[in-house]
């Protein structure tokens, strides 16, 4: 009989309420009733928890950074939450330019640990995002155009499978599982306990932030979408359009050598020419300090002021992919829908926004069938983020953002699996496109009893 091992928290134990919460604050976690939450300390704890869940007929949830937009990694009736967030080891090998890291790291701890020894790999800009969820679903960051998605830098994953076995997956060993773990989405094929990534030297980078008046929105979006996916690989940028009618572009230039750094001015020229900017800020920083800046840590303060992505956010986020630049009528539509954001009875934790994240570069050159990532050739990702605080503002905000995304669908394709959205029609098709069939084949092979399941998980047979 399997025993639960690790840091095991039962209802009523100290820390129970914190243990059963997720990041998405619209959910009623007081009504969330897992049977137990297991904070695993090693892969054996994970294997024991899987076996225990199966022997006790308990549904299980797999969790790392808790950032699933729909709360699916934390919300479970009478089940087991298997949490890997205590698996935080980091071992960098300079001779092979690789790092073996525990699957439970968040972005801040990851970038600090790598940065202290002068290396990096592409990761998210959300401080508390978990490495496991990010990697298994793809992973965008400010070096994606230079070095690919997070999962493109993965060379091995260690997993506990549905029968409690511990396996490795890499290009030679279990290559089908390795393929699925690079973009097939978290929580589907097994529980990752450690990853080995290729790492890159972390030198100096140029971080930039430009803003324009709202009146320039159409000109700036038009210029950005022609420039961002096709500029040099070293530049990754994102455009943020706030419902408060603010328009900014941020990003990073990661050069091959310091000698290239002054080139940032010329690289930004098409955006400087798009319209008169209100502000232009370019800073040259060591890579680690740049990462801290994007993660919301202020390196100028004697004690860093951590600006968390507030854990009190009530939000609805979604996504879509632009495979072609938006035609003028789509940009006009985008502007009008942003301006039509409902007036709320209470201020949200932050303004609702649309973000456009530049694609192309290294991520676009990985062959389509090399990994499970379907949306490789995208020019940019469209991210829809709606925020509110007062309960009475929820419905109108949700209706607005849902209709907004829908209205833009003539100009977009699919959705990014790491931005889980329970309102999508045919979500699996939208996330995985023609890779869905192969993902289901791999699912049947590694999890024939569909132990790893949650809303929108990959099924063992067609939905
Ligand atoms: C504030 C914020 C900022 C973000 N920024 C970015 C960004 O810059 N770039 C980007 O690409 N995405 C970003 N995201 C989206 C993010 O990539 C996804 O939400 C991702 O799934 C989060 O992973 P997690 O481990 O934190 O979440 P979790 O909710 O713990 O897990 C997400 C999914 O992975 C599964 N999972 C978790 N751990 C494991 C494991 N060990 N083995 C197998 N499956 C597991 C879960 O079951 C769940 O299905 C952001 C999200 C938020 C909320």
C-alpha cells in the first residue's frame, strides 16, 4: 500500500488555506475541498502520491506555480494536489552549457540562480510563474526570438508517470514523451520533477521602453507588426495597449557581444519613426538586472521592492495568434474595442489590456513537427487581459473581453495553451491544431487510464 510522503497538509492543518489556493482570485478557495495537498520533496514523494491517489480512487491535480488561469491545478473535489514547488535545486554545468533544475522553481528564483553564475535561458516575465507549467506549454519571454521558446531549450525532462514509474525523456530515450512535453501542455502526460536545459551566456543587454499618445495607436500598431516579427533575432518586444488609453512598447535587445549594444538605436528606428513618442527609455544592464526589472524587482533600491503580480487579481485572460499582420480595419476594430471597455463601479487592480507579443526569430525556425508546439509560425501572440474587483463588475467585464476576442477572430487563429480559457470553442483544436492526434496517441501510451485529467486535458480518445 502506498503512503503519502513529503510535506503533507490535511484539512485543518496549519497552512491548509494557503495550500489549497491558486493564483486566480475569482475562485472561491474556501469552498475548494481537496482531500490532501502534498508538497513533494523529491521524485519518490511524487511517485508515492500518484500511487496513493490511484489506490484511493482520488482524482489528482498536478501543480507548480499555481498560475493556471482557470485555477485547474488547485481546484479539486476530494482529490490530491501533487505540488512540486519545493523542488528547487539548480545545478549548472559550464562544460556542457546545461543546467539541471528542479521542476518547481518560479521565475524569480530561477533567474537569480542562473544569473549568479552568468547564464540564462528563455523564461517568462511573470515573477511567480512556475517553470513546469511554463515549459510544458511552450514558454514566451524576452529572449524568445533569440533562443526560442522555453521548451525549445529543453534537452531532458524527468517525470513520474501514471503508474508511478520514474522515467527520463530526451531525444534518444522515450522521444515521443519528450516531443509531447515540449508544448503539449502541463498536467497531461506525467509529473515533471526535473528539467535539463541548454543555457546561454548572460552578458549585457539593452532594455527599452517607449510610449506614445493614444492618438498614435493605429500608426504604432501598424509599424510594430511589420517590425517586431522580422527585426534581428536579438530583439524581442511586446506592445501593451491599456484601456486607460496608454500605449507602450517594451522589450530587450540581447546582442552577441557588447560591441553590438549601441546598435539598439538603429534597430529601434522604425518604431521611433512610427509616430512621435512621448518617452524613450533605453538602459544597458547586465542580463540578470534586466530580468529583475521585467520580473518587477527594482535593483536600484537598497532592499529590492518586489512588485508582485498582485496575488489579489481577479482576471480573465485569453489569447489568439496572428499569422498575418492585422489589416487596417482590424487595427481600427482593436482600438474601438479597447475604448469600449465597460466603466466599472470599483477600480480594478490594474487596467485591462491587450498585449501583442512579437514572434518570429529563433522560435519560428524550429521545424513544425520537432515539438508539440503547433503555433510556430505566428507573427505575434495576442493576449487579452481583463481585470475587475467588485463582484457586480464581473459579468460585464467577462462579456466585454469574450466578445472582444470573438470579434477579432477573422484576423487571428487558435490560442496559446498556457493561457487556459474555459470559454474557448474546441479548445484542444485551438491549442494543438493538427498535433492533437499525435498527442492523443502519446496520451494513450503513457496514461491509458486517463489519470492525469482536468478540464481541457488531452483525452485518450477524440473529444
Ligand atoms: C502573472 C502571469 C504572468 C505570466 N507570464 C507569462 C509569460 O511571460 N510567458 C508565458 O509564456 N506565459 C506566461 N504566463 C502563463 C503561464 O505560462 C501559464 O499560466 C503556466 O501554465 C503557469 O504554470 P504554473 O506552473 O505557474 O501553473 P500551474 O497552475 O501550477 O500549472 C499549469 C499547468 O501545468 C500543470 N503542471 C504543473 N506542474 C506540473 C508538473 N510538475 N508536471 C506536469 N504538469 C504540471 C498543471 O497541472 C496545469 O495544467 C503568465 C501567467 C500569469 C498568471
